[in-house]
C-alpha cells in the first residue's frame, strides 16, 4: 500500500510539472503583448507560483515517503541473517561436545631391528556428538557423521588430576564395532583423554591435546611367560589416534 501511494503521488507530481511547463510556455511576454493589463499579468504570475508551490510540496512528500520505505525495509533484511552465538561452558556437567576423531584399532608400530615393515593400519575419522551428564554417564547425541565404524556405547566420564603434571584431564571410553577387514574385527574399547583448560577471567572451559588409546598386553620378557601366564594381567594403554573437542 505504501508503494502504491508513492507511485500515485509521483504521477500527480509529473502532471503538475507538465502543467507548469505549459503555463510558462503560454505566459504573456511583455514585448509581444504591450496591451495586456497589469491585473491580467498579476493573475498569471499568481497561477504559476501556485503550480510551482504545489509541485514542490508533492516532491517533498514523495521524498519523505521513499525515505520511510527504505527505513522500514532495512530491519527486515538484517533480520533474515540470524546471529549465531558461540556456545561456552564453565563446567563439564551436562555439557555437550562435538568429538572430531581419527584413530586406528592398533597403535603405530615402528620397524623392528630386522627391518620388518610395520603393520598396515586402517584409520577411521569422523564426528560424534556426546553429552557429559551430571550423573557421570555419557550419552550419544548425534552420530550421523560416523563412517566405517559404529559406536555401540559411551561409558561414564570423569575429570581427574594427573599425578605426573598436576593438570586436569577429561577421561571417557567407548565400545566401537570395527569392520571385518580391520586388523581387529569386532568390538573394541577405546579410551579418550583430553586436557581440561579454563580461562582465568571468563572461566570458559576448553579441551585440548585429545588422545585416543587402546589397551594392549605387554609382551613377556624373552617371548614367553613360563608356567603361570601373565597375559591379560599386565597391560598398557597405547596411543592409536587423536581427537578434537568443541562445544556443541
């Protein structure tokens, strides 16, 4: 409706401008009409001034309406672009994180003394979203970007202070189903560890230096355990990949 009003007033403005032009074109000129009376000249001048004033008034009204239309359209264009705020946490309880990972089912094995080739590893990469619940359990929130493997279950999470460096670390684990062509087909448990960092002013929490580990038996000295086998008793966590955590 406002646009139609502007177009209508603009049409009137054009008509008045044409009328004003015609009036000037046929106005009496002193050199040609010496016999015209002063009263008639005054009336003609008054009519011209009136047309000019009306045309100027319409021009100002059209400009004001156009400015109003531009002002009303501006918020609509900015509102169409939503502002996405950054998600932050000051505590791990009930926080949600996107875990971007890359790991294999075995740790990287270096060449032995005989020059034998290392085991060919198959790496899996993707994203999985988890929630660290306040009761200590971990839920899978989104696994649509998981490829090649299946996360059966995420186990409970914990925040611990390392005795080695005195820093805080987030720990959780997950049961993962590996494909048949993997070196370790079937279900394997992987352990995730990331350093917990907290800003001194904002108290915002971030997770850094994420490592994925897998538990493997320690090789016995001399290649055998003797009569009493220690397999399954002595084991260590070996790094098999890494991950990055970002607030979801």
